[in-house]
C-alpha cells in the first residue's frame, strides 16, 4: 500500500525519480542503446538523424524497425505504418500506468506528455515503484525518471555514434539484445496474477514454433492465440477455485 500523503516537495520527488537512472532496467537500456548506435551507423544514418530518432520515437524496437525499413528501401508510408503498428503494443502499458499517476488535479496535458516516455523500461520501473509513492506525487516522480532516461539515452547515441565503429559486430549485437532479455525476466518477476505467467509461457512456446510455420504472422498469432489460451486456462482455474470454496462452505 502506498502512503496517502507525504510532506516532501514535488521537486524532491522529481529528483527521486531521476535517481532511477541508476536502476538495473535503466542501465541495461542505456547499454542496449550503445548497440543501437552501432546499428544506426552501419545503416548509414547521420549522427543528427540517430539522435532525433532516439528522442522523437523513444522505443528501441520501433527505432530498429524504422532503420530496418529505411535500409531496405521502403517508402515513407511503409516506414510510418511499420513503426505505428510496432508502437500499438505500448497502448496497454500506457493504459495500465497512467491511471496510477492520475489524480483529480492532474492536468490532461501533463499525462499526454508523460505517455511519450512510457516504453518497456519505464513501464517496468513504474509498475514496480509507483505503489511506494504518494499518488499526488506519482506524476512528477515518473517525469523525473522518464525525462532523465530519455535525455540520457539520446545523449548516449550522440556520444557513442562514432565510438561504436571500433566495436566488433558480435559485441554490438550482444549489447543490443540485453533489453529484450531483461524485459522478459522483468515481466515474469513482476507478474502479480497467474494469468500473466501462463500467457508468458504460452508466448515462449508458440513464438518460436509459429516462426517456423507462419513467419510473417508469428507474433500476431502467438499473441492472440497464447493470450486466449491463457485466459481460458485461468478462467477454468478460477472457476474450480470458486467451486472448491463453495463445497467447503
């Protein structure tokens, strides 16, 4: 349970959120961004383009998709569609975090701005720490983390753009894939309901299998199919639990 109120100032909570930059999720993301810098350099992007892309999109998978579609020669409409479809997955994250920060006095414009900073890392950080922050300070607390992480990540791209050219390709690839590895571990560790873990296991099983069967629709089919199966299993589990409790009475 989070405290109802707190006598600390809003600025103090902003600085507390900033210190989240030293958390493991943030450090892993910043390390992964070094790998993205190498990818952007090898794909022919200028430093300015890579920096602008990092700040404007702020979702590492979407950035990779955009660079990949650009490198393949796709037109701007195809690039826009690919990034848009990739970013739709952020909608449930925004929908789950924003209500935790909102109060009657929180302006809508502030929530809209903060939603830009909700990506995988900030979402994991929010769902694990917001419950310990008084509700009236959660928005400013998250702003301290999200803004600091985004600006630091953009700075990392600017600084390492030339340096990564000396990295072996294998090193750059390992750095880049640290984020999805950590994200998967965080999802499992932070799951509060059994249905989440069931869906995770279904995704792990169906993802690689469907990649061999329907490589163009593997993610879509694994998500819809695995989520549906997880829901049905959890529904049956809860039904058996209620029946068992009723029998005891």
